[in-house]
């Protein structure tokens, strides 16, 4: 089969960005009401999660340094629910992969899975909470606010969700997720209100990211304002997030999925496929055939989200670590997303089968888009049938002529060459953004 040639396209929507992250964090914490809640000399648990927030090591260290300047005794606590195989070692490894270690932070990093029970939720199930965080004099949480990958609600991915599910550890996460959409939309906010009252939660730092995966805004959330302010931040984040600029795609090729790109591996808000039992998909984009070629190293074998794809490679499947994959899937109670798609030996085979089954008689007519992952969407490669859409879009520009797909003799697509500024390329070259 002759694969359709591709041209590079760039999205250039103007993006807000925080230039001085340490200075901004210092100002947000110092002008908050933290001192009213925690006396100097007190211990503060700084909750850091497993999402791939850009520069999370800088953010975490800036929080720790500011708290030390204020005469507090901070420590890091893992706030990631069941991730990392729901083990202390696995969660420590995830944090270390983001540069959050006791050596780098200058404070202890606690990843124990022990919890305390703090009452019952609205359906009578126990509310669990991280024992280390509960024993601190104060809790400061830093988390991204953005549209969730599983549901639509007043509070989606947020500081509140980190409080309930992240610090709920595996038990707390399971109690919310086992109720499906009702648990996320109704039980999560109710449990959040209980935890704001019964735990030493003292401050949230909401991180909004732009479409370039960079920090666009940092907002301090006080316990008494979090329920009013987070929904407003969610709407701002919804307008900032990167999206595919096409409503209909015949073949979407995703270089790699990963927990560092989305909690769902591939962001449903980008690909339009929700794949939550009983729930409808999004209206756009409509993708006939979706292929994913690999999983990121940062996912440590957790390929949650592979079920969004129609086809994948033997390379990806061989990298599955069944324990974290199984635990994360069963805890989330969204099983459809983890079904293993049709698996073929090489990237070439996957791309060929995608083109053969995308309902176009001639592959040259296929609307093909190649992206590195669902987070980095500034640059993409497209086939010629999408050129009219590109030229009609005010924030899209063709940057090259049409070139053959760069597939090596072994059948691998050159994702590093296609996306030299991507996470995968930086990992390959050993550099960091």
C-alpha cells in the first residue's frame, strides 16, 4: 500500500503563561490565609499527585521552600489514589520519575498507603483519608484543574478531587469510583465537604495549563472558597486546553499514550471517545479509525486508555505491567477503556490496517492526522485531504511540503523525527524542556 504523504501543521493560538513559577507560588502562599490556620513551626503535608503536570518538580520545590521560609516543617505526601500499583514503592517510583524525591525536595517524601476512617459518604460507605496527611498540622495541595476524562460535573479534575481520591488512597478512590458517574458527580463533592471540615486542609494551589502544556495560571484556593471558585477555574481551563482542530478524521495515529499525558492515557476531550459505560461519546471530533503505537516510559507499563484505540502494536502490548494496569482499571470501574485492541506486529502494519478499514476506497483520499500524544498538540502531521481545513483555520499553518511517512525498514514510524520537541524526543535525547 502507498501511504498518503504528510505535511507538518502548526497550531498557533496565543497562550497565556506564568513566567516566574517560583515567585508566583511564593506570592500566592504568602498572601493566603495559611497563617490563620497553621501556626509557625507546624508540620504541613504537601500533596503531590501522579499527573504529568509540567514542571511539577519545580512547583513542589517552590511550595516546600516557601513553607520553610514561613517557619513551617513541610513534607511531601503522595496524593494519587491507586496509581503506582497501589503500593508505597510504586507511588514513590512515580514521584521520583517526576523529580520529586526527598533529595531533590530537601524534605521527607511519604508514600505510605495507610488511611484513617472519617465517617461515611452519602451512600453509607466509609470515607478514607491518608494517615500521614491527617496527622499533619496543615495540608497544602497542588493539582491541575482541567476537564475530567470520565465525566462532566461541577468539580472535575481539581484540588478537591485530589483531596477526596488522591488522599483517599486506594480505598478512598475505590469508594467513589465504584458508584460510576454518580460517585464522581455527586458523592465526590459531598465527601469533599466532609474532608474540608474534618481534616487539616489549609490551602489549595490550582494549576491551569495552556494548550502548550505550560502553566497558564496559579490560583490559591482557601477551604471556604474552594467550592465556589473551582467551577469557575474549570471553565477557564476548558477554554485553554489543546484540541484537535478537525471535526472529522478518517485515521488518527497517536504516537504514544500515557498517564503523564492524561489520566485516561489518551484524553477523551481531545479524541472525542469517552468510552464510559452507559455514557455517550462527545460530538467532536468523529474519528473512524484510531491507532496508538506505544506507551510512554513514564506510565511504567500502565496502559489504561489503550481501549480507546482500534489498533495497536505488539510493542505496546509487550510493555504492559499487568499489576498497575489491572489495579488502576478495576479501581476506576471504567473497564471498556482497557480492552486490548487488535494488535499487529509493527507500526507499518497498524497504519496499513487503519487505512484499509477507514471506509475510504483510495488511501490517498483519507483524512489522516498524526500526533505525538493527546497533550502536545501544537504540531501535527496531516494528509492532503485536510489542506482546505488547514487553510481555512485562522490559527493553523502548513510548515512543510508533503513528504512520505518516515517508516524505517523494521516498520517503525520515526516519531522522534516527526516531533523533535515532544516528550518522547526529549526522553530519547536525554534533554528536558
